[in-house]
C-alpha cells in the first residue's frame, strides 16, 4: 500500500518544474494523468539524448504517469476533461496567469465539479504582482531572487548554476504545498487553491543572505560570505587537474585539513585576507594528484570530497549503497534512472514505467 494510492492527479504541466512535482506524486503511488496538447509538443519529449527511442529527460520526469491528448480549446474535449476532474483529487497547471480561466478550467470553475479538489498553479512569478504576465526562465528567477548576486566572483560577475535550481525550488515548494493541502483536506474535508511562484521559491533559497539585509541592513554580494568565496571554503585544483571541495568551516575540521596538507602555518595568516589564505592552500593542494589526496583524507574527518563527473557518479559507492539508481521498465527494456531520495520505513516508491507515449491512455476520455 503506497501512501498516495487512490489519489488521482491531473497534470497540465510541461518541461521541468511541474513534471518533477508529479513524478514524486507518482513515485509515492498517485495515479497521474498528463494532459497534453495535440498540436504542441512538450520540449522534454524532444530533448536529447535518446535511449530506446525516448528522450531520457522525458522518460525520467514522466515515469509512472499516463498520457491523454486533449485540445483544451475544443468544447467537446473540455467536457471529456470535466469528467476526469470530477474523479480527481489534485490539478496542477503551469500556464501563465489567466489562461486556465479563459478555458473555463480555473479553480473556481473546477471546484464546482469537485469541491474537494486541490488545485496548484506553478508559474514563474505567481498569480499577482507586476511581473505576473512576464516570461522567464531559471536564469531570470535567479537574477531577481538574489542568487546570481551570491554566486560568482567580483572579477567575472555571476556564473550559471549548472542545474536549474530555481525551477527545482518551485517544484519542491509546489510539492510541499500539495501535500500540506491534502493533509488539511483529511482534517477539514475542504479543497483549496495553491499559488506557487518559482521566483518566490528561489528567494527562499537565498534566505540566510536575504535576512542579513532585511534585519541588519547588510547586503552581501560575491565573495563576501562564508559560503560564496568570502572564506577558504571552496574548490582547489590538484596536480592532475582535478578538484577537491574543501568545506571544513568549523575550527576542528579546518585545522585537521591544514594539518593533513602540511599547512598549519597557514593559520598564521590573517584569515580575513581571504585571497592570501586561498593561494596558500592552493599551493599545497597542487603538489599531489587527486588520488593521493583522497587516500590521505580517507581516514580523516575534515569535510573534503573530490568533484565528480557524471560518468563517475553511477559507480559512486555511497549512491549505490543508498539505492539511488533503479531500473525502470520501458518498451525497449528497462532504463536506469535516479531513484526517489526519500527513505520511509513503512513503504517503498514504485516505478511502473518510463514516460508514456503521447496519448497512450486516451481511452480514459471515452
């Protein structure tokens, strides 16, 4: 018995933020039906590379979900959709504000059909405010939410995060909101509407730095905090061109690290002279290849790890021990994917199949 068995979800989302939400719901047993447009392809289906004829992105984000094709602009198609709504617990949509209202598929309209409905709108800027109708992507949300002002250097400015952290912040806040609303419904019997802004969610990621300004009028930027370059905390290049991540902020970890690299003399440097400290550490680290450093650090408790490439991660013993890779069934054989990172004592996630073909479950509309 899965915790969300019997929970039915209608998913009107595309790309990453919304599909990540419903992937978790499906992993935990919910019956997720993706509603796709007949004339517009979700970019995740088109994103290379492909395995067994399917985009690896789509196969992962949409595992265990069903797919129906509905023309939301067609009245008869919307009537078929309304029948699904009457039997649904959750609706999540990712259109710009006002689109679902024009289609007669907004929360007030659907709540008349299903009063217990949990309805989540996940958008770039939310349903209110002067930016509500703007287009945006992760880089824009990071810029507005202060993350770009924290991640980079004074010499070169902001850098790209590499992972869509703002989109994912929106995903996780939407997931938390839906689960909270479902819990509230168990107590009250009432459905409700949830407005999730990706930019608001991204702002919470920079909460510690933002709070410095809100409460103390201190506004940090690049290389000014312990975690963004304002201390020794960072990456150091080894003799063979690899990188060590050094994170031992606490005095005992820092001293242990310096002792291991033969650098206790670095403690004599004024630690406020961050560049001098970093250069001294770098000079020691670059004397040995990564493998030698890892052997040296292995028995020590000093918060140092090697920067891994993705070609190394699936062989990483910690992830293997944690069961972070699973084989998910597909038409052309199973596909290895990332597992749900949550570990519960009373149940396990389920992985029914990779992302379904478009319209694979259109029979549900009849």
